[in-house]
C-alpha cells in the first residue's frame, strides 16, 4: 500500500515533470542553442530564450532546467531545479510563446531560497523583457 501523498503509479498515472503544453529539452545541442540566444537575468534565475526555426521539430513550448555546481551540492541543485520546474509549469503556459525554447538557469542561494511567488514573478518579468512586444 502506498502512502496517501504518493502518486498512484500502478495504473500508469505519472505526474508530468512539466505541463502538458510544455516539452522538456533533453539534448546538449538544444541547451547550447538557447545559451547563444537572448538572455534575461533576474534575482532568482537566468532565463535564456530562442525562437525555433520553422524547419525544426516541435510546435509548442520547450523548456530546460539547469544548475551549476555553484548552486551547491546535488541536493541543493535538485531542489533549485524542482522549484524552477514548478514555476515554469505555472508561468510558461500563460506567458511563454509557442515555437520558443526556454532554459531556466538556477542561481546560487537565490533560486532555492526566494519565496515562490517572487520566483514566479521573476520568470514573468523575464519573459516580458525577452519578448518585449516582439513575436
């Protein structure tokens, strides 16, 4: 018997890492392409964004998450990435744009410690500045 807070995985029900309208970036190439594109820093994270070319696959929003060792040990990095994933799940479906790749980079101390509502607000503001009324 599983604890009540654990998801029921016996029936194949798995909680997605990100929202259903978001796809997770997995390849190094995608991360490097985003790193060469637009960047916007906030107190809690760095947001990298690039518009995909028409010939590239995927029509929706793709997002990746990363934290360097400067953020801390594995426990601290994983906590920071969990918080970034949760913020992306709530903010990107409303403020992100289809056909774009986003990489959220955690910052030492700030990503894990910043209040969650401020973390989400930081992501919203970064997206507004990155898109700046442009398509």
